[in-house]
C-alpha cells in the first residue's frame, strides 16, 4: 500500500552582515516552517525559536482538517502569549517578534498559515508560484498601484514588516487550504533569500536540482554570493508516493531554534527533537598524533631551513592580501547608511551596525527632531533593527516617510499600530 510522504531538507546561515542568526527553520513529515526573528538585541532569536517549538507541538497532534485550521489560528495566539511571557520576565526584550510562515500537511492537503514577510512557494509542472503574500509596507504600495513589484525589490523600506507576532498585540494569520499533487515541490524561506535572489533564479534551481539537500545548499550559497545582508533560512520539501513500510525520517531544526544556548534560555519549552548533531559536541580528541596525510611529505631536520623560508613567504603574501581586503572593507562600510534611534529620536548613521572589537563600524551623521515614540509600532520595531539604505539621499527619504507616518498617527491616533492619543500628548 502506498501513501504520501515528504522528502525534505533545511539550512540556515547567519549571512555576511548580521552578528547572529535570528532565523529558525523546521521540517518534518507534517510541518514545514520558517520564522524570521526581529528585534536585534531584543532577543529576536528567542521569538523565532519559540515559533518552531509552538507549531511543531501543534502539528504533532492528529486532528481533522477543520480542527487543524483552528489549531493553527490558536497557535498564533499561543505564540503571542509565550513571547509576551518572555517580555514580562525580562522587559529589556520588548521589541522582539517574529514572522511565521508554515505549511501543515493533512492527508493530501496543505494548510498554509502566514504572518510577516517570509515566503512559501509551490513548484508544480515546472511553474513557480508564491502562495503567501508579504505583510510589508512596500507590498501595500504595490497593492495600491503606487509602485511596481520590481520597484518594491529595491525600495529603501522593503524590509518594513507591517504584521508580525510580537507578544504585545493580537495578530491574525493568513490561513488557506491547498490541494496537493505527487511531485509538488515546496519552498519556504526568510527574506534573506527572497530579498536578494529573484523568483526566476529560485525557479531555475528548484527545477534543475532534484535533491532537496542540494537545492537548499545551492539557494543559501546564492544568497551568500549576492551579499547576504540578512540571515538566510531555506526549507525545500517534495511530496512523494512511498511504501508505508519505509522508515520514517526525523525532524530537522535549523537556525536559532537548534542552538543549545537559546534552548537553555527557555528551559520549560517543549523543544522538538531533530536529527542534526548538537553543534556543541565536537569530535573526540585524539590521544595519539594523527597519521601523516597521504601525498604530504613531513619535513625532517635537514629541510627545516627551506620550510622556514616557505612559511615566511606565505605569511607575507597573506598579510598583503589581508591589507587589501581591509582597505576594500573600509571603503565598502563608508558607502553604507542606515536609519536608527538615537536618544529617542530618529537618526541617520553612516556605516553598518556593530563593532569590530573595540572599533565601531558606524558614525552618527544626523539626529533629527522626529521622536521615535510618535511613529507606528511597526516603524518603531524596524528602527530598532536599523533601516538599511545605500546612500545618504535614500536615508533622508526614509526619514521623510517616517515623518509622514508620524503625521498620520497625529491626525488619527486610534488607527491600528499608532501609539495612541495619550502617547502623543
């Protein structure tokens, strides 16, 4: 007797510019999920890890399709409460949140649940379709006909999320049910992939690379080759026919949810077991010296002089290369700009967030007269992580748009997301 099963793989990478990985991913035969934590210092990695724990627990319960829809909707509320509990226990975590994009399998159907700007795609008959809709500021501009989808890809506020699970307020998830076919291929990813790799490029890899493990590896590598300014998390799963007697595959957890340090901070959470090795476990230490590698000649005492010369030449070459890389890095950093808070005001910085040891990688350019607390909550959250731009003029445009949002809130303080009339007085 044959049944349906998923063949899957997942991978997560910190990227090239983030100090840590706030993404989490999960996949087993019942659930595919990607969560993109936000909040930077405000524990975004804990929010995304909590999303994995919450929905892995829900998807493991055998329920009908109708009940599954209700369970997933309730799961968003449960996640909100759990994140709220983390914030209550440690108020400095306020501002943390996460996107949640998942597919829960129920027989021959997939239930799609989605909050934020991580994405789910379906490849069927070699045609790729995005099956979720971004909850972002630029998507609202696209919907209103103010910009094109191509302009949205390069908009300075393309990373501004308008809906996320933040532990502070109720949020509605997009829920839908899709019929599946044998041969369907699903891709879930954070915007660290979709923001730098086009749909056409995604489609080409998913069509041409048959093995899910090879596919996720190639997709993450493409994001890294494109600069990877954000964390990158990718899940690929194929729906196949299989013999029920085949061995079950184990869940896979990647990113922040798989880090022992993050799990240790949330000791009472029902973490899913995954098949990947604990990254804290290293290989057993050798008690004897390793045998020589075939083809490598071990120098004897008579050749030490020659080897010393070789080492000096190689060392000098490496130092020269590092100096060149250092100059290029300094030049690149000087071309970057971002908008972030400074003493409660919106400010423009030159460079990138973070430090290289004791050396800051940014310089304060301008502190504006726009208070952060007058902005909608989703703008405030985005500012905490920094709104990256590629020029001073683009940063000034972001500030102008933030002023417009603040003005709208002053005019209508009761609008969703606005800080409210009392805050503005």
